[in-house]
C-alpha cells in the first residue's frame, strides 16, 4: 500500500485545511517544490497535489507550481485535483508530466464528462468522491448532494476510471482517525482500486488500513499528520511495505 503525501496549494503556499474550510487553514511552507522534495527524499512513491484555489474557482490557479513539481521529479507519479473541469486542463497537466488527474465536482455535476475523459485519456483519470454520511459533497465540500457515494463509484467504474479517492470529509484535517469502515464498504462495492483519505492521525491508522488492504485499498493520502509530526511518513511507508 502506498502512503501518499498531500501537498495542498493555496495562494502559492503549502497549507492544510480543516474540513475543507478555506478560512481555516494552516500554512506549512511557502515553497511547495521544496516540500515535494522533502517527501520524495523521505521515500514517497506518489504525490497527491490539490489546487485549493482552483477547486473553488473552477479552474486551475496554481498550475505553474504543479508543473514545476512534475518537472523537478519526473520519476514520481503525481495526481492532481482542484479545478479540473475541462479537457484542455487535463491535457495541459498530462503534457506537463502529471500522471493522474482527479475529477471531483465536475464528476458529480456532469458524469458524462468522466465517460468522455476516460475515452480520451485512458488510465489517467481518477475520480475523487468526498462524502459525509454516505452522500457526496461538491464545490470544495461546500455543498452536499443527494447522490449516494457507492452508486456513483460503481457508475464511474463502468466508465473506466483508474481508481477512486474516497474522503470522509467529517474526518479530514481533524486528526480523529480514518473512517475505515466506510472506506472498506466502498472498496468492497467496486473492483477498481480505492485510495483512502481524510483523518489519518498516526501509525495506528496505517495499521488498520493495512489490515484491510486486500479489499482493494491501494493507497492512503496523509496531510496534516505528517506535517504536524503525529505520523512519521518514512516509518509509515516502511510498515505498509512490510505488512503481510
């Protein structure tokens, strides 16, 4: 299982939000490229980048930084989300060396867009489903839809998405532990990989995920925990690699 460091970009800085609230942020670095280097040197084999401004604006805002990170670390697969709402944006990111693009809000609002992008960019499309109480949230988590997260995941699986990133937004950034039960439930409902996100606090959360990795959970995104120091990234990845 991959432990995937999160680099959340806001106004050119590396930050973390609590429950997706733009006004409730903590700045961890004003040099996102250096932060990416930190995690690569610590053993990261994939990076998760989110353009937070882009998520709210509906179009990329920090794309230049993402391009720079991809250029600096061409050997590291990068998955990028935030403000990806059209084919031109996807093509630009992939052309810059990004491996995967994450479609979130647009996937919920216009599911046919995912179908079309999977045909245009096979094996490069990830759908991010952010949910609270089983219902999908959109627009930087500011709106809660009536869509069931499992129903949507099954639909996107048929479209050919590479994987699903599942975030329990009630846990994200709150250091309360991952919602393993809901993550497993989702993973069991589909055959494509699931990447867990939201609430990872310490090494015990990694252990709990490793126990259910065989259900189809290929990775875990972690942000605040590795920045605050409650989770040692290198030790977490070593544990995941050794788990049998």
